[in-house]
C-alpha cells in the first residue's frame, strides 16, 4: 500500500508550509526544484496546500516588515559565521516559518469547496469570479480561490470550464499530476482510467506535459483540437485535430445528449451506462452493429427502441436490463 495515501490534511499542510518557507528564504537548487515538482505530482491535494502556503506567506509579508530570522545570527559570531552555523540558523528559520505558516493556514486560509454529481446528473456550478463549471455525470471538483490564483482540482469525471478573464489570477485546473492554465477560455477536461483528455472550444490553454519530470509546458489552441494525455509517461502526448462537428458531438452532454457517428452498439451501450443504472444488454453480434444519431443521455430505452426500428432488432425489458437482440 502507498504510504502517502495515509497522510492527513494537516500533515500535507505542514509539508507544503515547509516547502513554501524554504522557497521564501532562498532560491531552491535544481534538486529541490525537482523534489518539489515530484511532491506536487504525487497527490492532487498537494497543489492546493502549496498554493495556500504561498498565499499565507505573501499575506504575512504585506502585514509585517520584519527581518528574516535567518539574518539574526548570534552577534558574537556575526563577523565570522561558520558555514555550519549559517546552515543551522537557516534550518531553524525554515522550521519556525513553516510551523507558523501551517498554523496560520489552518486558522485563516480559505477552505476548498467541493461539488459533485451522481450518475446521470449534469450540474452547472457558478463560481465567485464569474466563471462557470459544468459537471458531467459522476464527476467531482474541489475549488480553491486564492488572492493570486484560482485552483480547481478535477477529482473524477469530466468538467467544462467557461473562464472569466482575470490576468492577475491565473485559472488552474489540476488533475492526475497535470496542470492546465487558462485565461478567458472555454475548455473541457475529462479524467478516465486511460488518461486525461483536454479539449479547447474557445481561446487557448497552457498545460504541463509532465509535472513530475519537469517537462516544459505547451500551448493548446482552439479550432477543434484535443489533447489526450496518458499516464504512461509518454514524452509527446498524442494531439488529435477535431472538426467542429466532432467537437459538438463530444460536448453534446452539455445539452444532456449523446451523439454517435458510426459508433458500434457496444460502445454506445457503454456510453449510456455512464448516465444510467439500467444497462443495455446485447449479444456479441449485435454489439458490432453501428449506429449514428443524437439521443437523450437519460433515456436508454428510447434509444433501444429507435435502433430496433432502424436495424430490425428486438427489445425486451428484463430484470437485468434492456436486452437488444436480433429477430432472426
């Protein structure tokens, strides 16, 4: 079992505070930068905690104009401080500052707000900055708005973001160790077992290809492009160009619809099951048949009846689900 899964929120806050305090006292060396990036990629909670810690330090700097503890080395040794004493002093400074930040975070830092949907539910979530998030079926996000940035963690499922412009506060979507940044953009992010899908309808977004390996960021523009990011560590994620019609089909869920274009019935059944408890059951031969059209996501029986007429099939409602079979 991964021991990181046992960390509490308080422990994560302490680690984040330590990183923020260390970074505030001096620039991180390359090894520390890599370690910080790796830690941020380990768990989706880390980015939010780190953002809160940075916000606390920036707020404290505005309220207090004090000499850093690292500069108050014992007067007797100030003229000729040894390297060890300086390092001990800086370590003490980091520890003291981190402890203070962690306490301040627990008492004053804004809390995340969670929003979710059940199977078959589509929900519009208005955010305080004027942005809107549409949550697809079985999805969950955590929202954290800080003075210097807006952080959304996609914990499950799919979300479509219409982002209000605010150049002073970047809009960040974090999921599966990736960061997507947008300003005045409309885009969707979908998290699956295979990877992360990012699709831009308007504007452009910047995404981090690999937070954990330090790979540089890249831009993804609108005009029907989609970026598929997998979890296998590929250096160059696959870029797929989409037509306007394909974009509309993939985002039809915003209107509570599912659109198929020469899709096998097996794939169609799996898509309907994302929105409904009642499964569409069919034989292997029927699963290979193909269908096109626009259907209501919440009405699998209407879909079954429609394709039965088109493909000359038989539909029967049973205790197990909706069975679709050949008439022959």
